[in-house]
C-alpha cells in the first residue's frame, strides 16, 4: 500500500514538473534562454572534462589551490566578523545595558512626578475647598450684617424731606 502511494506521489510530482517545464517553454524568450544556458553548461562541462583528461594532476592541484584560497578567504572573513563582533558587539551590549538602566531611571522619575502631581492636586483641592469655605463664611457674615443693619435701620427711621425754608435766617 505504501509503495503504491509513493509511486503515485512520484508520478504526480513528475507530471507536475513536466507540466511546469512545458508551460515555461511556451514563451519563446524563455525557451531561448533555457537553450542558451544548456549549451553554455554543456560547453563548460566539455571544456572542463578535456582539461582533466589532458592534465589530471595539474587540474587536481588547481582545484586544491582554489579550495585552499577559498578556505583562507572564508577564514579571514570569519576572523574579521569575529573581531567586529568582539569590539562592536561589546559596545552594542554596553549601550543596550545603558539604555535599559536609563529607561528604569526614567520610569522611577515618572513615578516621582506622578506622585508629585497627585500631591499638588491634593493641595490644590484643599486650597480650593478652603477658599470656598471662606467665601461661604464671608457671604454668610455679610448676609447676617445686612439683616441686622436693616433691622436697626427700621427702628431709627427718619423723615428726610427737604424744607422749603432756609435753616439759617439772618
């Protein structure tokens, strides 16, 4: 059962690949590119094969030298990356630590400011309440004074009219 399933999967994959290649090759530009690339690859393989046949040891030495140069270049690049990481990475790490520390300090300062604002608001509320109480007290006293002065005014009522005769006759 499993083998037939694998065969079906392989068949489907092959059919899909064939359909994809057929679809790609419908475009004349793509078909030309594929043809040129295939010919270039074939020429390179033929040239390389002839080179190996003519001088197997020289080709082997050339490959070994190319591999050594590539390995040497890769090692130098790795050393540079390690040096950069050692130097710059340490600086980045220290900078990140400083940022974290400063952020914590800013958070603490923000908490202090928040508490200060709460205290100031409380003080302002107290001052407002005190002022309102004082205003009510002054208003009530003024009301009481007006009421008592009206009652005293009514007991000392006088007639204020203008006399037609002068007061001093000389």
